[in-house]
């Protein structure tokens, strides 16, 4: 089974994807982590992040490994180093959407993402272009959204919990800017796949959103296979 979850920053994709994957016993991949890892490397090497071709080469020549941990989510290694924490820095946040515009870079990463999906045996993949490009034939597609203010509030609380002192207004501006760049770029911009089920998560708790996603899958399975065969999907989620 392949499940695509797309949406803007702070809509809850990562937490939902991780938990849906755990309960359905699938693998999970946060594709944003891959764009972040390349951003980290480009900044470290002082590469011009508007040079699309150079970014593509950087991705082609680096050693990127991802690992799925059903508690931590996607762990990412770049040239042998675990950069899972480092890719969440404010500097990476600020620059990642500019880096992610590069068509050459996107081609490299999409190739890797499709390969990972192929060998996964079943995956929940989350990002911006999963349902519209990476896994165009995904069995299920979801688009998670929430108001800008709610998304900024969630991200602010998340960062505060990590001990990071960020200004809410600055965060809101940064997310709004990232939304705009992601939606306006030429190469596979952030948009809703025609078949995607849209969930506005603004009024819901994380658990409620997870249930909505699982319900959509269960209801579809019931239609397809009948009540008995889908018991597995109830196993852990109740
Ligand atoms: O976690 P958050 O929602 O802040 O962002 P992310 O999922 O880590 O993605 C970081 C950035 O990578 C996004 O703002 C996009 O610019 C880019 N991205 C992308 O272009 N395509 C993807 N499939 C995933 C991320």
C-alpha cells in the first residue's frame, strides 16, 4: 500500500504520517528531510543556493541514507553523519524552499524517493509533491491543511518544547514565505492532487486527524474487501 500525504508546513503531515505508518505497519518517509539535508550541505559548503545545476550536482554526489524509526520518524544521514537534528535549524528553515525550487535537485531526490517506495513493501510518504508527482499512482492521497495562524502556532509550540526561543510573528512570516515559494515554483509546486482527500486540520487534535485518515482507508477497504478482511486496520488504532 502506498499512501501520499501532502500539505504546507505545520499542517501536521509528519506526525500523522508517522502514526498512520506505525498503525498500518508500513514504512514512512519524510521527503522534506531530504530537501533539508541538501540545504544543510549547500549552506555548509557555501554554494550559491540559487544555482540550480550546482544543487543537482551536490545531490548526485552526496551519500544520503534514510532510515525509518517508528518512534522518531525519518532519520537522515548525509555522508555518513546523522543530520536528523541539524536539518531543523532556523537557518535551514529559512533557505530550504529556495533550494527546493531547483529542478535538477528535485529530479535527483524524486528518483531516490521512488526507489525507496519500490523497495519498502508499503509506505506512507509525506511532502509537497507526493500525490501530484512522486507517487502519482498512490493508493491513497491526502492533503492536510490548516490556517496559517494555526500552523504557525503549532510550529511555535513545537520549537518552544525543544527549548528554542523563537518569535511567533517571525515564524508566521517565514511559513507564509515558504508557502508562497512552494506554491509558485515551476517544478512540481505544492498543489492538491485531484483525487486527494482534503482534511482541514485546524479544529482537530492530532489523534482526530489520524482517525480521519485511517477511517478513509478502512471505509475504502470495506467497500473493496468486506468487513472481515480489514480487521487488521483496527488492531492498534483503537
Ligand atoms: O516540516 P515542514 O513542513 O516545515 O517542512 P518539510 O516537510 O521539512 O519541508 C521543507 C521544505 O522542503 C518545504 O518547505 C519545501 O520547500 C521542500 N519540500 C519540497 O519541495 N518537496 C517535498 N516533497 C518536500 C519538501
